[in-house]
């Protein structure tokens, strides 16, 4: 079974650098536990959770930028992980396509070609995970954490959290208002900022004992405060993700000569605008 993300427990008396080390410990355990399983299983859940662990870690680097900037090479660690992990996305895209309904009406030869491409993509992922470059990047993360606390703007974590969440909130809401005017790459940037905002809400949730906003999940679970807000942000992320996933799927289908199904892009963008507008109307729990 894949290891999923877990909540971290922070207290208001922690410095930002110490809080960063707590969050990184969770993200790296999330990533490395699934990585170990992926190396032997080549299974979709382990690939997905490995990617999520690395992306959560990279988001932590972004959210804690003000305390990391004085540390030489800190930003480079996150960039190295991003570059090395890029091929993971190709494998994940093929997993999603092969596991979804778009392949139901394909010719057997087209499905076989996609399955072969998936195996090749997994070969690439496992080669990276076994590489010296990957090991070195992981060691660089560990060394950075071991050196904390660092000199510089090491403020109380709650001060940093409010500023970090505000920054991503502004980018999501501002981008959401302009989605119809943005090209696909720019819309994808809005989705990435939503992802950082969501992870930030989850990372900092224990710092805010508030009851609003509220959300009820599809399983009937009632969420409040930061976790409810994260749930609403995930709706923005998912809505914008449909646009990106459709474009990716179309490219993969075309690569094996399959017919690309039509899509109502305007309706998808409209849904993204609506999700962003709803998010902007919610009370910001960190304020």
C-alpha cells in the first residue's frame, strides 16, 4: 500500500527554520517510502505518491523562501529535484490515460503502443531513482536540514505562514479573474500557485484553531478552518487540471494515431473562473 501525505504538527513558538525542518521530514519520508516501493513494484500508486512527496517538498522550499534565501545553494536543491523528477510526469500521464475512459474505444494496437510507452517511461523513472544524481540531490536536502537554523530572516513560523499564504492567494485569485485571457501555459501557472496554496494550508493547519470556512467531502467528512480551505483550493486545482490533462491526453492519443476527442475549452475555463471566484469569497483563516 502506498504511503500518503500526513499532517504535520507545528506550534506558534517555533521559528520558521525549525518549522521547515519538521515539514521537510514529513515530505521526505512520504517521498522515500513510496520510492522504495516503486523500485520493486513499478505500480501507479507508488509513482503518484513519490511525485506528490517531491512536489510537497518543493512547495515547502517555495513557501519558506524568505528564510532559505540567505542559505547558499538552498534554492538550487529544489531546482535539482524538479529537473530530475520531470520524467516522472510522463509516466504518470500515461498511467492516467490508460486507467481512464479515453482508451475504451481505441484499437488494440493503439492501446498496446500506449502501454509500451508507459513501460519505457517507467524504465526512465527507475533509472533516475537509481542514479548518483538523484542520490546526491537527496543528500543535499538532508544536509540543508541538518544545518538549520540558518542566519537571516528567521521569524516566528506564524508570521511567515501568513505572508506565504497571502502571496499565493493573491496569485490564484488574480489569475482566476483573467483565465479567459491567458494562454494554456499561464493557466497552468495559476494551477501551480493553487497547489502551493493548498499545501501551505495543510502544512500550517495546526497553527490556526478556527472554524471557518467549512466543507463537506464526498465521503461526508466535515472539514473546518485550514483543512476546509485546502479542500476548496483543491477544487480550483482540480478544475484547472482538467484543462491541462485534456491537452496532455490529446497529445498522447495523437502520438499513436488515435482520434482526439473534441472538448469544450470555454466551458472548462468557465468552471475554473467560477472555482477561483468562490475561493476569493471565502474567509481567509490565516487573517
